[in-house]
C-alpha cells in the first residue's frame, strides 16, 4: 500500500486548503464555515517522484463532549491509521486550547508528527509561527496553504518521514 499522511487540526485552520496544495489540484472541499469536510477523505498525491496518500479530516458532529474532545479523538484515530501526521495550526491565532488538546494526543503518537504553522502569508507573519513551539511538537513549519508559500518545503519534510 502507498504510504499515507493525515492532515489534522481544529476546524478552519486550512487543512483542506493544505490538502489541495499538496495535491496540486482542488479536490478537497474548502469552506469558509468550519466543519465542512467529511470525517476522513483520502487522495492520491505525488511529489519528487514519490506517490503517497493524503488524508483530509474534519466534519465533526459537535456533540455533548464538545469540539475539543472530538478533534482530539479524530487525531487519535488518524494516528492509528496512517504513517505520518501533519497538525495544522492557524499561526495568526496562535495555539488555542483545542490545538493544545490535539498536541497532547499527538505527542504520544508512534508515527512522526509535523507541525504546520498555516496562514503565514508573508515573511512578516513568520514571527507568528514561533509561538507554536509551545505545543511541544518540535519546529513549526511556516506555510501559507492559500498562497503556496512554504508548501514545497513542508512536503519535502513530510517525504523525509514517510
Ligand atoms: P479546514 O476547516 O481546516 O479544512 O479549513 P479550510 O481549508 O476549509 O479553510 C478555512 C478558511 O481558511 C478558508 O476561508 C480558507 O480560504 C482560509 N485559509 C486556508 N489557508 C489559508 C492561508 O494560508 N492563508 C489565509 N489567509 N487563509 C487561509
Ligand atoms: Mg476541511
């Protein structure tokens, strides 16, 4: 089977936009409203001559346990199902309680976890990414899924661990 990477994180951080960036095509559904992506959707991608699967996540039914638990549970399920994980955080917002809850789950993942600091649309915004070191997942990789900035570098890092 092809190696797989799951893109996880709270709603509206740009997971589906990043998936499309990784695919080089617009296939994952991007929405201005949070929570639109169905639970898990995988797409085939290739980069630097290698083929792999990208799994988009989202689409929580907000229930009694709340969003934070739902996002953490989804990260937990992804961890068991794929070969690597990219946690996407909105660097313009900084780490939220939900980001921290997901990071706590991912810190005990047995697969490699990369941290994407998304919405770093300009060089000036790169300082925002540094605040995400506090999540305890290593170096935050600044990226702008919307504009493509840093996406190639992030994919290079993903392929190194895949
Ligand atoms: P998801 O819920 O995590 O899958 O997030 P989406 O990919 O659906 O994106 C949520 C919103 O964030 C949309 O309005 C996107 O256009 C916007 N967005 C995604 N990536 C970026 C980015 O790099 N920069 C900016 N400024 N906006 C972004
Ligand atoms: Mg989505």
